C-alpha cells in the first residue's frame, strides 16, 4: 500500500465541515472517480462529519489518496475525542438515534462506500474510516 | 449572511439553489419559504436543485419538510432537476421522499404544478367532503 497524498483539517464548526466535505470532493475529482462514486463518498463523509460535530464535539478529518495492488482509492478518516459510542452494533442500525433524529447517518454512510470501519470507546472518542476504490 | 433567493412567478414560488447547501442555510430557506407562502398566498413551489451536487440526510429532510409545510399551507411542491448521482445516493443512504413530486426541468415543473392546482380547485368546488387527506 502506497500513500500518494494526505490532507488533514480540524473540524470545529460548520465552516470547517464545508471545507472538509469540499476537500473530499476535490480529491475524488483529482483521482477521477466516477460522478456516482464521488457523490457517494462525499455524501457519506458529510454524514460522518456532522456526527463528529454534533455527537463528538468536533475532531479531525484525514483524506488520503492510496494505491494498492494497482488500484487507486480514496480513504476518509474522521476522528474525535468525544463521548464515544457505547453500543456500535445498535448505532449502526437504521433508525437508532440518541438525538431524536432519523438515525440514518452511520448505516447510510456504511452502505455508500466499499469499506467501512467504526471504532469507538466510551468517553475516549470515535474513529470512522470510509474507503472507495476507483473502478 | 448567505440566503437563497425566492422568486415569485404568478401564484408560484421559484427557488433555485445555486450554491452548495449546508445545514444553517437549509433551515433559513425553510423559514423563508413558510413566510413567503403566507405573504403571497402562493399555490405551488418549484425547488430547482439541478446544480446541487450533494444532498445528505439533513438536506433531504429539509426538502421533505418544505413539502410538508407547504402542504399544510395549501401549496404543492415540485423538486426540479435532481442529478441522477444524487438520486441514487439518496436511495442508498436510506432517505425516503415519499410525498415529493419531481420534474426534469422548470418548464415541466410549472406544467405539473398548474395541473395539480387546477385539479385541486375542481375537487374543492365539487365535493369538499371527500378530499383525500392521507
Ligand atoms: N462521533 C460520534 N460520537 C459519539 N456518538 C456518536 C458519533 N457518531 C454517532 N454517534 C451515535 O450513534 C447514533 C447513530 O448515529 P447516526 O448518524 O446513524 O444517527 P443520528 O446522527 O442520530 O441521526 P441522523 O444522522 O440521521 O441525523 C447517534 O445518535 C449517536 O448516539
Ligand atoms: Mg448522524
């Protein structure tokens, strides 16, 4: 696996959220992902970034262009040091929300990408990793 | 402060979202639409999203809310020009938009709204009691 490019932004407010989302789109365009895959990874990132602001009290987004086995991919990692998720399986169920919201963000984001990872520890923080590969 | 303009076209309102849209802008738009509907007593809303590249669950919900609130205020909403990638992404995200009428462009949207509005007027005149309010 080879790291080709990496960008990192702190996420504390709506403006950072927009910049983070914009950067995902920009790097997706740089590696010429299809319009659909670009829209999917940007939308998934939007969900995870919002979770980070609302539930995680902000954090950091790391966006990487990666090469592996002659394939090129985009990886998006969102990390926060917020309250964490006590039951990850439950949080990944459609409709589960501690916020009286739709509970779509996590399961929806998972459904939109090729690879998805959720790591979380109570009172320590949450890390979500999204990955799409160029066809 | 950013704001999305609302244009009055006879008894319709035309809203063209040209920039990228985010949460606070969406909430402002929802409030502005409700106020403008009341002020002009408009009967239909055309929401042109043909240049919107990303609609996530939050924005999708704002669009659903625009349709429900306008419905309560006796106006129909038509969403115009949703990009195919955006539509597919919304479905895979799991966001349902059950009561949304759609059209491929503004012209078709206006036709669709005028049809709906005339139909509703006719129902109002003939049998008010049997109006379907599901
Ligand atoms: N970064 C995070 N830190 C702490 N808890 C989180 C984080 N992300 C998600 N959660 C928890 O997981 C739940 C499910 O998240 P999900 O994004 O699916 O739904 P939601 O944010 O509540 O609603 P929606 O995204 O539909 O508006 C949240 O309600 C919250 O309890
Ligand atoms: Mg969420």
